[in-house]
């Protein structure tokens, strides 16, 4: 849940920064590129943390994977695979 809140906060900050830059008519592409890369790194970090959490916290698996567009069949397959390993 904490990761979801951090993701929403990051999206809000990116949107506010973009609006500010557009109002000032300063299109700083390197800065926007850096912010977008940071956002992608954060999403990648989220994916890694979800896998580390494993099957014991099943609802935390669904939220980030749904944000990334992964279908529930893949999530259930991951959960079942994790149960067989343990």
C-alpha cells in the first residue's frame, strides 16, 4: 500500500512540474527526460519489491502488477509457482 501511495505522489509531482514548466513556457527536455527516467526506475523498483514479497501478501502482488498492465492470470500463475517452491 505504501508503494502505491509513493507512486501516486510521484505522479502528482510530475504533473505539477509539467504544468509549471508549460506555464513558464520553458520546455526543459533534459529535466523532463530525467524525471521520466526516475519514474521508470521507481516502477522497476516496485516490480522487484513485489516479487520479493512473495505469496504471503497476495493483495500487494495484485496492485502493482495491475498498475503495470499485467493480467491476473499471470499473477495467479506466479502465486501458484511460489507455493510449489515452498
